[in-house]
C-alpha cells in the first residue's frame, strides 16, 4: 500500500500484519483490574543453573534471571539463602546458566522442587555434566546454550540475594549454528516460563528492527 505526497513515497504500515494476528486473543483490552505488585513478568527463561565443581556439582532451576548490561555482558540470578546451592555460590562466585530445550521440561521442574542436599539431580534426571571453559561449575551437555558466569557483586534484596555476574564465555551447540556461523535460535527449541507454567516458544513472528526495515 503506497501513497505519493510531496514527491516522496510513503508506505502505510498496518499495526498488525495479517499473518501475525492470532484470532483467539483480543486486539485490544478495554478493562483492567488493578492488582498489588508482584512477580508477573513473563515469559522468562527457566534456567538450569549449575554450581560447584565437576567433582561436586549441583543444579537448581532459576527463573529470576536476566541480562543487565551489554558491554561488559552482565547477568544476574536471584537465589534464596535457604537453597543448598546458596553457600556454593557465595564461596565459589561462579555459576553456569544452562538454557534448556523444551525436551528438558521435566528435568527443569524436578531440579526446581528437589534439593541437592537430598539427591544427585544429575543422576536422577540423566543429565550429563561436562567441563566449562572459564569456570569450575559444569555445563549440562543436554542444554543447547550456556552462559559461563563469574560473580562480581551480591545484593541482598529481601527473600532473594541477587548475584550479579560477568558473562565470561558462552557455549553454543554446533547443531544450532548454520554454515555462515550464525546461531539459529529456533533450532534450540527453548523453554519459556510464564505465571507458573512452562511453554514452548512458538513460531517466529519478526526479527530485531524488521518493523522499519525497507524491503529489498
Ligand atoms: C520454574 C522454577 C523457577 C525457580 N526459580 C527460582 C529462583 O529464581 N530462585 C530461587 O532461589 N529458587 C528458584 N526455584 C526453586 C529452586 O530451584 C528449588 O528450591 C531447588 O530445589 C533448589 O535446589 P538446591 O536446594 O539443590 O539448591 C525455582 C523453581 C522452579 C520450579
């Protein structure tokens, strides 16, 4: 759809391109209920965080995680003091964020409801620990992507302590890298967590900056 005015070509863009409209959800929401503040941000990654060493590893599920800064690349995990993993994080100041595929949903849930003080979660869930490049905590071989992290700051926030960390390395499954060396993230089939439920990501509906990019 194009308009010609002032000698310049203008392209009218529809707010929702047809192929992206999901007819099962409304296009606009007219009435809202106001709720008290809470932790509703969604979707978020339910990460399998590994701590400890190759000899004595542990893994716990962490949903309170995210990216804090680009250069240097920084992340955080927020962990309760009562977790078995907590003193390991405090002492070692290293961890790995393993991003699970949807195939690992049972392991993700299990590692978030059972403690390493009682059982070996790697063994129970058939997870394979492999050495990381830059930190002592292991990678989980079954996860397609990893962020290797070194803690730089801790912030006591209330129920949780936030471990702020430098992302010192990343591990990317070769099966998810194309011939040009680009990560094709859809091949990772990543798992999402939203309001207490696990989801797969669904289909791609755009790429960064596509809304203003000119068609070739
Ligand atoms: C989906 C999901 C997300 C979770 N996110 C967090 C979190 O962000 N921080 C936290 O301290 N515990 C979180 N938990 C709970 C811990 O993973 C759980 O208490 C676990 O058993 C701790 O393991 P550990 O005792 O071996 O360290 C989460 C659990 C689930 C199922």
